[in-house]
C-alpha cells in the first residue's frame, strides 16, 4: 500500500484527480537556473508554485465545477543537466514531446526563460501553423549572451527562428534587440502602450495564427505585484488587465500549451508565489479541452 | 516613582493621553495565532502595529487637533490560551465586555480572524440592532475547518449566526461558502466589482443597520500594499478607495467598534506594519465620540 | 501510469525503497504548531527536514550498505486539528498505533513538543516496560501552561504520568519544574554537567529500562549548531558528543521508536535543517532491526 | 597596468565612458545615515543603486544613442564624518562645489535626506536665482528634531532658508510643519491631489524659478513600488506619472543638479534598488547638456 | 486605573518588582547607533534584549530565589541626539548620574560602544578608585576615527584617559592601537591566549582595582554564538568560560555597574538576542547588593 | 584624472598598494555558479569577500608590517560563460596562466568548486611536481554528476587525473567516491579524525610534494562558524585549528597558489563573509614571497 503524499502536486489534488492516464493536463516542473545574469534562484520557482497552489481555491462558481475534475497530473521535476543549456533544452523537449504524443496539454513551470526553446520546438513539431504569444518585460532578442546562443537573453531570438511571435509588456531591450525588432518587423507591444490602455489587444491577436503557444515570463507583471523575478522592471502589467487579456486569447485562439517562467522566490515573501500559482490555475481553467 | 516607557502604547502617546479613565478609546492587542492554515505569524501582528504607530503623524490639519486629545488607552496584550480557539474567544469576549461596560470604544488588534467572534458577541450584547461590515479577501463561510467550528475559515459563518453581515472585497470562496452565500442570500461585494469601481458603496451601506461593527481583515488590501498576510490574494483594494469608503461608513452609520486582524509581519519589510498602524489611526480619527 | 515525484520523501529514495509494505521504518511528519510561546514556526519543520534529507549521503562505508535498503516509507503529513492540542494528540496517537500494529518502527518529525504525548501513549500500549529518554534544553515539567495541560511546556509532566523518563541537556527549568523534579526524584542531567563531560552517560543509561523511546527536542543542541528552534538556550550539546551518546543508547538498549521535534526553520539558513535531517538519518541507521 | 573593475561604477560603463575629464555628469555617492529616526540603513543606498544600475539598459531607441556617450563619472563614496551632520554637510558641500567648478552636472546619491543642505548651498552659490523642487512623502519642515537643526526632519526648513522650494507628493507633516507651511505661504502639493490627478503639474512649475535643483526622496513613491525607505507612507506616487512630471520639469526648466536620497535596501528584495537605479538613469538622460 | 503592559520591561516582571523606588537595579536602554562603520543596527539592540528577556527563566534553584525579588526597574529608552556622539554622551552621563545618586545599580544596554564614555564618567565621579574591565574583540584604542574623538573605535582611548582598564578577548587592533597599547603599557589579554585557556584570569584580576565597572561588547563572543554584531571576528569567547570568568570577577571585586553593548539584531535569528538577555540576567544575579 | 573607487578591491587598499605591476599577489574573483545542486548563490561569494575584507585589519603586530606593502592587485571579476562549465574552466585557466606568466601569486575567489580544475591545470603547467591540498567537507570524487564530468561533485576526480591530492576534513562521500578512494589509495583525512585531534597533520604533509596548491572549500569549516555554504555538513573544522594547520603547511611547503571557494552569502548574516575574508588575508600573509 503506497499512500500518496497529499499536496505535493499542483493544487493539492486527490490521487484520482491526478492520475496520469485520466489527466487532460500535465504540469511539468523544470527547476533549472544556470544562465541567469542578475539575481538567480529560478530553480526554486516550480516547487514554490506547487506549494502555494495548495491554497488556491479550486471551485469555480460560474461553471459550478471544481478544477480537479479536469484531471491535472504533476510530473516529477526534471533534474538539471550540469553541462549547459543546450543539453538541458534537449532533455526537456523530449519530455514534452512524450506528453504531447500522449495527448496531454502541457504546462511547463520554470525555471529560467531559456527553457522555452524546448516547448517551442515540441509544440511546433505537433502544431505546424503555430505562433507564440510572448508576455515579458524584456525582448530577449540578443543573438547571443555571455558566450551562449542558449541564454535566457536570447530565447525569443531562438524561438522566432522556429515560429512567429508577438511580444507584449516589453520595457527593456538592448540595442541589438531594437535593431533586430526593426529589421524583422516583428510585433512588439511596449508596456507604456499596454498598461492601463485599451485597443492594443485586438491588434496583438491579429498578429497571431490560430494556434497559439503562450510563454509567460512573470517579470511582465509590475514589481509591486511580482517582485520575485531576476530583473524587476518598473512600469509593468497589473492583475485584472492581464487576466482579461488572457481570457480574450483563450476565447479567440486555440491555445495549445503554455509556460510560466522566471519565478525566483523570495524567502518570507509569499505573495509572488501565490500569484504565480493562481495565474497558472486560472490559465488551466481557461483551456478549452 | 514609576516612569512610563514611552512608545510602548499605540501612537507613542503621553501618560495623560493614555490614562484609562480619561480615555475614550481602548486598543486591545490579542496576539493569537493557532488555527492559521497557510503562513502563520499573526501573533506578532499587534506588537508590530504598535511599534509602527509611533511613526504615524498624530496631528490633523483639518480639525487642528491632535489625535492624542481623544484619550487612547493601550491595554496589555491578552495572552494566548493553549487549549484552542473556543476558550480563547471566551477570554477575549469577557475582556471586551468589561471595556464596553466602562463606556469605552474598543479597537481589537489581531491576531487571527477567528477572534472576531468575541467582539461580535460582546458588541451584540450591548447594541441589539447591530450589523457587521466585513472587509476581507476571503468569505470565511465554511461551516467548519480542520475539525473546528472556531477556525478563521469559519468566522463569518459564526458571526452571521449572531448578526447580519455585509462582506466587501471578497475574491476567494470555497464551494460551501458559495452555496451558503447563495442560500442565506447574504450580501457579498466581490473584489472585481469593488476595486477601482463606484456605485457599490451605497448598496453596501443599505444592507447594514444603523449600528455597525467593522471587522477588517488586512488581506482585503491588494498584496502590493499589504503583502504581510497569511494568504495574499491578488486583485485587492487600494489605499485611497478604502479610506474613502470607510469615511462614508463612519459618516452615515454609528460605528460602535472595529478590529484590524491578520497582520503577519515580514522581517525587514515594514511598510505593511506602517499601513496597518496608519489605517488604525485613521479609523480612530473617524470615530464619532 | 502514476509517476512518483522523486525526492518528496525522506532521503529522496526510489519507489521500491519507500513501498509501505516492504518498509521497516515509517517517517511520520506532523506539521503542528499551536501552543508555542516564544518564536513559532515548527509547523514548517517536517517539510524542511524532508527537503534537506535529499542531500544527506545514504551510503554507509562501514557496513557497505545503503540506508535505502532498510525500506523507509514517508507517510503523508498529518493535518492540524484546529480545536486544540488534546484532539491533535489523539489523532496522532491513533496514526502511530496503526503503524506499530503493522510492525513498523515509527519516527515522528515535529512539529511542537506537545505532540510527544501521542507516541509515548502509543508505544507504552505496545511495550509495557517502556522508559523515555528525553533530550532537551527545557525540563517541560510545568503542570499546565497558558491554561492547558497539553502545552509543550507540560509535555514531560504528561509523559512521566505514563512512563518513567530521563532528561538530558536541560538548562532551563521554572520553579515548579525544579520542585516537581525534586519531589518526583526524576533523573535530570543538566547541560553544564553534560557538555564536553564524560561519566554521566552510563548513569543516564542505568536510569532507563531496557526498552527505550527517545524524544529529541532539537533545542538540546547548542544554538551555534541549531539556531532554528523556538527558545535557543546557550550552553548546549555539540554534534560528535551527541552522536556518541546516541550510539551508546542504541547499542545498550532496545530503542523502539523516536521523535525529532521543534525545528522551526529560518529562511535562508539551511544548516539547521540539514543537521536535523542528518541526525534523523543517523538515528535510523542505528536502529537494530 | 591597472585594470578597471568593470561594473563598480554607475551603469557599469567602460573606462572611456567614465573618464572624469571627458564626463559631463558626476555621480556622487554619499553613504551617510546618522540621524534616521525609524528604520535605518540609508548608508547602504548608494552601493545598492550602483550595483543595480548595471542591469539598466543603456540604449535609448528614440535618440538611437547610448547613455554612456554622455560621459558619466562615478566619484568615490564620501566617507562618513562621525561627529554629526553639521560637519558632514560641510564636507559634502565642498566636494560638490569642486565638481561644479569643473563644470560638471552633479547627481548626489544618498544616504539620508539631511545631506541635501549641502547641494542646495553649493548650487545656490553657482546659480543665484535657484529654486528647489522637493519630491517627498514628508514635509521635513520641523525647526529642529532630536536636538539638531540638521536632522533629516528639518532639511527643507534649512533649504528654504536659502532658496524657495516647491514640495510635491507630501502626505505626512507634523503640527509645526503645517504651521510653518501656512506662515511661509510655501507651496505644497499633497499626495491626495497629485496621485492619479492632472492639472497640478503646471501650477507646480509656475512656483519654480527657471533654474531648478531637484531633491527626490524615494519615499515619495508608493510603498508598493518603493518599500525600501525609512518611513513608507501609503498613498504615494506611481512610476509613469512620476516620469511624465519629471520630463515636463526637465523640458520647461533648466535643471542644474539633482539628488536621489533615502534608499534603505532590503535584503533579498531588489526591485526598489533597480527602480532607484532606473530613475537615476532616466533623469540623467533628461538632462539638457 | 492605568494597567501596566506586561513584558515591556526587562524579564517581563510585575509592577511591584519594577517599581523605581523599591528597585535596586535600573536597566537603562540607549538606542543609539550613529558612528558604526561596518554593519549598523545597534539602535535596535536594547528593544531586542528586552523582548527576549521575557523568555529567560527568573527562578534560581541554588538560592531558591526569583530574580524579580531584587527589584529591577526598566527606564524608558533614551532618545537619540541627532547632533553627534559628544552631545549624546553628555545626555546619557547625566541620566546615569541621576540614577547613581538615587543609589541604584545601573545596567546600560546599548547601542553602540561609543556610549561607554558616559557610564565611565558617571561611575568615576561616584567611585574615585574605579577601574574598567573591557571585554571585546577590538581594542578600540584609536585616537580618533572618521574625524571624531567620540567614535566607537576610540572609546577605550577615551575611557583610559579617565580610569585604568584591562582588555580581554581582543583579536583585532589597528597599528596605532598596538602602538598606544605598547606605549601605555596597558594590559590586554588576547583572544588566542584566553579562549579555552586557563591561568590568565587571575592575572587579569590583579590589574584591576577593587571597584570595577564592566563594559561588555558582545563581539567578544565567538560569532558562532553571537553573530549579531557589527564586526564579528572569528576566534572568540564561548558561553561557559565567559560566565565562569564573570562569576570570578563579581566574587573577587566590587562590581559597581556594567553595560552590554553592540547587539545589532538579525531579523529571524533570535538566539543572539536571547543570549544577550540571559547574559544580562546572569550578571544582574551576580551583583552583590 | 580618474579617481579610484576606494574599497572595491581586496582589503580596501590604496592605488599604490594595488598597482598590477608592483603587486606580488593577484586576487581573481570568479563569480560562477551553474552546477550547484542544493542551495545556489556562490556567484555572489567573491563580491561578499571583497566587501567584508575592507573591515579586516591589515596591520601585523608580529612583523610590524602592513599587508598592503606586499602589493595585492584585485583583478576584475571574470564573467560567467553561459554555455556550461567546460568552457568556463578554459577561460579561467587562460586568465590564471597569464598572471602566472607575469610572476604573480594567484588567489582565486569562487564561485563554485568545479572551477578548481582551472588553477590545477594552470599551476601544473608551471610547477611540474605539484600536489594539491584539498580542504573540504565533501570528497567530490564522483566520476560525473548531473550528466557532466565538470560538476562541482567531480572536481577532485578531475584534479587527481592531473596531480596527486590529499583531502582533509571530509565527512560526506558517495558510494563511488568511497570506492574510488579505496581503489586509488588516495589519502583522505576524515573530519572525525581531524577536528580537535592532533597527529594527523604531519601525516597529511608527508603525502604532499614540496610544491603545493591549496583548494579550500569553505564547507570544510563547521556550520556554526561557516553556515554560508551550499551543503553545510555538521562536525567540521574550527578556526584556530585550521589556521594552525595552514601555518604549518606554508612553513613546511612551498605553497604556489590557492583558492577559497563555495561562499554562498546569506543576506543579513555577515560573519561568514568576514571569516572568508580574514582567512584569505591570513593565507596571503603566510605566503613566502
């Protein structure tokens, strides 16, 4: 008789609610933090989100349904590869591909943003006409950084080499980011035009294909509500406006997967962990299954 | 000759300003934290509020008066009863009843929210047609929780068994909370309809009787301005709109007592303590004496 | 296919090594912290010990064996009862009795010390001629405290009502503790006679029966190596001398169970968690199975 | 051959970009914290701003220029004088006067606000028709405090004895502050009339002369985005509205110098440091050279 | 009727035990921290010691007496003078002189070490043949530091200008310290000859007169048991050996007063506060009244 | 005129004392932390050591000399390579080789232990008959770890492939570590035989060649004096005994270089940083130049 340890899964669900075969959604924690340049600690992000998720209310009064009914399996944490990001991305890609093949909707919890190359590749392989919605404070469009093409600062450059992408919430971009943005004519919605503003949402959606993968770097949020990130840029997005936009995306597009990355928990300050957990739960709730 | 220790009373007032007999208001710190389910630490709340209050400006330019003139006595902290919440609530109720009998306006500083059953009972005994204004992120309407009817998660269920109540700022409610809310037809003003919105205030007031007791769970505030709570739900109330609503309540109703509960101080982050202290001071200033 | 989440069990063992039926030892985490008088936080202790245990080396060069071969099952955390310690103790006692009936060696990870009444009762029921070895900085011999007979400060008074006990490492005892110690003629080995001293060990053993339950309050250690406790008294026991004494006890007596209590983790300071995990592992290794 | 230590200058610029003779701007860190009344720690402010500034993006897409092209020299930290604030102010004044004589634009990074008397004197000596724009949560208009005329709580009283000043963002003023404000007819723009409001900006500018020195106490910001200050008053200014106002000031007036004071870094919470660094960089960018 | 706030006095004594007129001992908290060069925070020391003291056991089994019977009055905190240390020292000296005139035994709780000049002067005025026992990691014999003769780094130079002194536990001394030590032929017992060693104690006593004032800088202790100091030098004194030495001093000399200085509390690490409180209580117990 | 920023070099020396050409010793900070398995943060180690070093006393009373007279140049921090440890080791090796060629004595400040392969290679190239003295809590002898041969857990396996090594202070070794230790007959001095013991020192020296490189992993120290490491194993070495052993090594052998690695600073706890800085300074003082 093996008893399950209650709560060490996303939302603290019961064994029936988390059984892999019956689950529609797989939560994939990737505790990886090797190329962070400023404040490190994103390898503790997935565990913090899962711990906080146990306090998130699972009942939805509108539908009268409990989120556990969907079936949400929390996969074991993928262990870090010490030989650098290229190898790590390969391991994660293989793991995601396996879950996709099993028909699961995969939610990757990072970990550093460089990982997103893995789900971008895996989802592109399954959904040819994919586009990526990139919510972030930083453009992450450097060609390479600290001697690596696989750094977090280059991730959207790598992703855009595979699929088109739309960036929302950006408020920091290096010179070569700006130049590549200009050259590639790739759509960026700057924070100053997004926060507290309307009208941009429909334009953003027009730039996406029908099938969308969302990569959500938590530093897109304002540091007042999300201080637990590596490089917290002032002037970010707030809670209600972000949820409203996401609801629109899930309603108008077929969202086929998403990741929540870059939570770097701060000891004794648990509201960022809780917000990340609640965001993840809300997005899972929005998935059209 | 016994010298007073300056500052170890609310607002750091002088001996004359804090003399019990001359005081109109009694601050009652209750350092109790036994049923907290997520992050504990509310037993340190009262001391943190009192420490921070010494930095709150006591002068009011509009009236030209200093708040110390009211007479504000800080009672000794009520020590915890280790045998569980039921017994603790009885001790606190007796203490509050004693102050009410002496004609004092009582401000309870928590401590966990389960304590509010105590002032609800004591004030109901003195003010028969009482209603309760409940400002909180959570409905706290479970019938019982963790095997206890006296848990913080059940406190408004217990309170509503005694007096009618209006809830404001709610953004998390369990299934049985939603059902009991629906069944009881009890008024709830959800955070999404309250934050940055107008119009709801008058409706809320209409649901209250003329004599009002206010229970203020600090997690009603947005975590950006009040991170030091056990379960910080995103999407909460902000400073100016909260004060404006409170001013309206104190102007239109006879507020007969209030509590500020659930501050769980975070080491080295003192803005939440200061906000709680300033809120307490502002509410004391609003009391019509 | 349900994949196990690696590492969320004591020592991060494999599914085979942690299967309940094959396991000889059960680790029972009890995240309870309701009567603590000074610094609270022991409810986070069991999770911290389990997290740190994943870094403890499992291989034993002397025997050439890996500790996982014993079979160590980590039971789910027992959830807190909000109605007070008396009820909580009953729940824990029932759970331990169940594992004892299944022939398991039970290791309880606290949580606050008041819990120890539960294993004392459960083990006494199975092992009639039991005695208790009590390693602690505090005598915990008050008749009651904060209105409760079940407070952490009274636990050894309750335990001694059931079984004889020997206390080691004590350096703080209230007046009624001293008096009850004198009256009961119960053996106490004070820290000043124990730390860095020899000779006392054999006398301590003579006062125990052949079957021994060990309750280990981590504040017995010196605060330099164990600061993460509620009331850290200077002048405590050090690492090697404590292990040497424990080895002697396990060699000379039949140790039938033990608990490690009162870890109150400090954010960002992980050496106490690691020491507690290593102590637990070393004691499990010492068990004669 | 002496190699420069990269990054230990503001923005982490290259040796050429920071050469004193070629630099137009001098950053002057003053690690002084001796008269703080509530939470201390402003002496760690300058180092935290400089460390965080290395993550601030230096490229400006509008002008296509990099901020390093201006030439920004970071002077060595001025060491504290232990004999009290009067002496310290003299030392800092002399140092600023020296840089002004060399034609530099001086940016002082505090340290506590009492220091501002130094740049006020030094700039007044060079720019006779100077006025001061004072952005702060506190009026700082006490005649003396804790026995000193040079306390942070008196700094604007001292400054106004030299030059006229306009205060913006104020939400805490003692009785004698209010009285001296009334008596002196000195312009104050209270936070409740400023935050999220329009119209006040032009009036504020009208009260300033053409040549303006800006003293920016970081507690003017709302604690949600700037918790790392000694006395964090709720109801403060937000990011975009503050930058918009500053852009207006720099466009309409000749700003001849500024200081950013009162950052008191909080361990493990780096968004306040980053905001202070980005504010400093943005203001340097606004300077008309 | 003014109720006392229990616990906000040293050891949490009752009103009768703390009445000034009946008290033999006065605890004088001085929350001053203005000249600290490395890590600041000693102004929070006295409050931390008083808070922790409430957990110190007051009963003494050897004498069968409770320490409260002595009568221990906790005076209000002396507020800081913002104009620098010279003025602050004068204020503290006057206050101590007043208590000495009333026949009290004065225990000053710092605050930074520079304050010790105050009790040295006040006690010298009452006890002409006084000598000072100086327990510290640092010689503090600079002639001046950071432009001040009144810095913490010069305090023993100032004290030795008034009375002879013996230094114990020293392990850091600047060049001019060494030279002045050599020149003055003043006795210093270096840590390497003191920690874990015997024989030095009697020599130290011989260098003292019969009437002794003790100044105890907590950094004399090893950082393992006392990390909460400004400059924690490795290789310091341990608990039992320090108490043993103090017992000898109190037995052989007439100790007429003492201070405990330089506690700089660390958030969430309370063992240093507790040790400082227990040391103070033990020393009060040793006083021959 | 470029002014140096005082203090941002090891020991806060003057420009003359730190001039590269005149310096005999080069301090090389390597802020690298990519393969850490438990608690990360060693990338902040070098900056913390340099900051703390400014408080270390530079004067040596025995020789009457100041350590600055040696000439100690602090090189700029080597920036991380994001592509993994193999590449990083190459960069560091090249940099060390450059300094060795210039006749400098190189002190590498880590950073994680995996880096030590770099100085081992560079020194071996210059000093053919080199051996390595390895002071550590962990054997670090795994063949590979987390998929990499260059992990911190494999570093001594890699080093021993180049030069013979003696390990001191070890108290944690995995199964394959034990086996490779046995197979290679490589000398290990376990902590239990070293701490507080004598006799082992001479045996350790006999196993070393005349030219010795020392790699000092700070977790060799007991966690009571060095908690700021990734995996703090109880039962470690203490301050005086470690310095005594190092003095012996420097006296009997020609030490040609050393590194101090694995400091992972803990916010607000600065005694570990100070100890690491003082250890570095003491070892530099011991170098025979």
